[in-house]
C-alpha cells in the first residue's frame, strides 16, 4: 500500500483535499498528520492544491513503504516500494 504522511496544518490542507478527490485514496489522521493511502499510486496536482512552491516542496512529512517518483512544479507521484 502506498502511504504518504503530511502534517495537518492549514498550509497543507489542500494537499490532502486534492489527494482525497481520487476515489481510490483513503485519508485519515495519525497524531498530527494526515495519512494518505492507496492501493495504487498517489498523484497530486500542485496547481489544483493552490500551494506555492515553498509549501509544496515542504509538505511531505514521511512515507511508509513508498517512494517519491515525481515531485516537481506540476505534480507529486508516490508509489509503493
């Protein structure tokens, strides 16, 4: 399972919200983090989040058995290891 953790702060709320628009993505909270999970890849479009670059590139708090395969000005793609 692909798993991404994002700190639950106002700046990152849009990252979790956009990820959650995919019906295959499940979002819950673990402590102060959003846990974003999927059986498939997780793809988040940066422009859809409205995040500025500084917030975008600091939004990932951690991964579990996953790896970042794309993280640029356009999108973030996380896949299971």
